[in-house]
């Protein structure tokens, strides 16, 4: 009798666990081809476009060409290309907290991401992960682990194509498929995004804002860690040496804002490099925070399901260790279109040279 009761309880427990479990596998057949700009004539994209409404008020500029596009010899009035015109408009480019390294990793998730997550957990650091939708559908369980560890999720498009080269409708498809994948994996509707290659102009900004997205660039050439050059065109001492100079210059004259670095978690070399660069910030007693922490955004998703997890954060006077990763709110089920207004922060940066130089390398990540 006792044995039967115990068995029944076990079955009940397993049933409840299964009901509460998040989706660990997404069905790729429901999604577009990976790493390719999704078609805009699919019923799903057509539905999204209809929900978004009229896009004809978007500024009109010729589609730029290249991957990433080269800068035009002459600036186009009102286009405001971040990487070419030194024009961030109201993109976020600095961490809105003093003495703080705004920790962001782009292009994942990948099989190398768990190694980075382990390091972050050990050191009680919280980051924002700018996810590529094509990778999310292949590794949803890693994205779920990122949430479980208190990290913040953001978008880096579906196929990592340069957005100024795409039509308005293609931009919507890139963002919405990624949004759906993350929503299906975690229940969170993304709110922040980083344009691949930092490639953004006022037309792209208009479309992104229409969808409720806030662009987050990075704090200029000196905070591009160049992790993506490691094993391609730079040695480890070169990458580490250059970034050490940037950190030392910041620490010598920190001002009132922190900075966002460009880092990646898409391959072994870039994760290896992250594990060598992060200790440099820890040694200099910098605080670390995700975008949610830097922006002190209590609702860092469009469906507002999770508070920001921060460490040593905005305005905080504590140590770099700071708060423990926080738990996350309940999942909210299926996708739902909600719009929200974009925040604004405006700072001058210069990334044109880096983009131009990177274009020559050919294997740039950005
Ligand atoms: Zn990227």
C-alpha cells in the first residue's frame, strides 16, 4: 500500500514537472531557413506586417550594399549611419552607470556558450546576450540556461545580415522570427537589440522602434575588444594589450558613465578571449552589468516578465560582485505583439575606421 502510494506520488510529480518544463527543443520546420534573410511573403510574416501597420512613414534611403556595407563617399542628408557618419541618433552607446563594464555577448548561443556561462556564474557576473534567431532554434536549452542564470536576453536578428541593406519588410522578418524563437524558448519578448556590424541608419531605427525595439550599439572603437580577430588576424597578446590600454584609459578618467564592449560567444577563440579579458576588468575593480542593469530597466522585456539582474550596478557603491543573479518570472506562453516606446541616450562615437578595417578581414563577427 505504502509502495503504491509512493509510486503514485512519483508519477504525479513527474507529470507536474513535465507540465511546467519549458520547451527544450524548438521545431525548426516552423521556422525559416537558418542564416538566411527570411522570405517576406510567408503567411506568418504577412501577419506580422499587417499587425505592425503602415510603414510608409519610414525614411527612404537607397538600400546600402555589402556585408557589411561600405561607407558611401558622400553622406546622405538625414540618414545618420552610426558606423559611417559617427551618428548614433538615440541609440544606446554607453552604460548609464559609473565605473561599469556593460557586459554584452553577441552572435550566440553556441556550443561554446556554456563555458562562458560557467565563468560568469563563478564570478557572479551578469550579461546581456544578443542572440541570433537561427542559433536560438538550434540551442534553445542554452538560452534557457542564460535566463536561469539571471542573464538578460536581447536580439541580434535572425540571419546576422546588415540591416541597412534590407527592405523594411525584411527587417521586420529578421526581428520577428528571432522574437518568436526566444518567446517560444523562454516566454520573454525581447526589447533591446544590437544591429549586426553596428549597421544602423534612421530608416532601420524607424522600423525597429515601430516594433518596440531599443538599439544598443557599443562605446566606440576602443571598446570593440577585437575578440573576433583573435586567431584570425591578431595574436592573444595583441588583443589583450590593446584592450588593456582601453581599460586603463577609462579607469584613469572614468567620467560618470560606464561603457559597452563588443564581445562574442559564438566560437572557441572568442570565448577563450572573453575568459582572458574579463579578469582585466575584475582586477581594476570595475562593476559589471547587463544592459538591463546599465539602463536600470526593471522591465527589460516587452512583456515585462523579468526584473533586471545586475551586479555592482547602476549607481551602486558596492563591490564588483554585487547582487546574485536573480530568478525570472513565469513564462507567458505564446507570442503577443505589444509596442513600447524606445528610450533615448545620445553619445558620440567613432566606429567607422574599425568597420572599414574589419571589412577587409573578411571573417569579422561584430
Ligand atoms: Zn554580430
